[in-house]
C-alpha cells in the first residue's frame, strides 16, 4: 500500500460574523493530471481546519496548476459550503491562511497576491491616482467592472480564465451601440483597432475561459495562469490609456441607460 501524505490547512469563514459548525466531511478528488486522494474538513464556529491526503508527494508533483495546493482543498470544501449558503441565502467564502506539510511541524502562511500583476507597477500611488481619475466619467464603469472581474480571477485559481475573459468582454462592450446588443465581430474588431489589442492577446485568455464558461473547472498550471493575468492586464492597461487619451468621443452604452 502506498504511503499517504497529509497536508494540513487552517483558515476562516467569511462573513466572519456567521458562526456555525459543519463536518467532519471527507470527499475524494481526481485531477486532470491523475492526482487522486481525499479532502477532509471541519468548520467550528467560523474556523476551518482541512487536510489534503494523497499517495503522491506533492512537493515532487506539478500540482501548482491550481495556483497552490490549497485550491484543491477549496474545491473539496465549496460544494458543501455552497449548499449551506443556498439554503440560508448566504454568500459564504473561505480564506485559507496557513498550511503545514507532512515533514514539518511549522505552520506557514500561504502566499497572497499575484506577483506577475504586482510587479507591473513601479509607482503604485501615482498609478492609483491615474486610474481613479477616470471614474469621474460614466465611462469609468468599464474599468471598474473589469477590475472587479480581475479581483474574482485572483481569488479563484480554477476560475481565472473565466473572470479574466469576462473583464476583457466588459472593456470590448464599450464599442457596442447599446448595452443589450450582442458581442458581434464588428464590436471585437473595433475594440482591437481602437485600443490596439491583438487577437493573440485575447485568445491567450479565451482558451482558458471556454470550458469554465460552460460549467466546468479549468485546471490551469501556475505558469499558464501567470500568462493569462499578464495578457489580461496588458489589455486593461491599454484601455486605461485609451481612456486617459479621451476615449474616442462616442456616447458609450452605459451612458445611454
């Protein structure tokens, strides 16, 4: 019998004023890479304890296609947590804070943020002011909505492609005649031409979005996830510059509502 390796996680439930107990619950998983094992978790008064158990030594396995090992744990927790949320009318989320591997007694904080995005901006305060200045116009909604989708893509590694592509679609929808119009080829061509976005940049993100847009989880290696973020942020930055240059004088769909 193969030796089982157990990875432990601790975290909290949000909203933090919601307190309940759930578990212990254990469920099997199987990844596209052939990794199999079990995720077990308990929620006690808003605090979460979880384990991921597998016969493979994950340190020697390319598991980081989900952003981190913790993403596999979240995939084991959320199906049950979403049922609790559904029957109680709640939007519940999990924040995994620290983890411990089988060979150590030391709890380590899980990394936060996305380096490929964080490293893009040298003067963060100046960039903050530049972007927020665009919110003075109703057209600033497009950037606000794109950044909110990017936020969701950062939070969920399994849905990164979906949310990043939706951010791009939001920016492209600026070129629709009316908010209720379809995203036609004409809209995409005008977006690419006016904002100077290549088809390759869009496709780099779309290739990771199509599966999840139809209800499935897209497991994405860390290096590929970084490329998705880089392409998405390049497009967002180009649209921000498009806005800083005064857009193109049209009345956007959001201004017609």
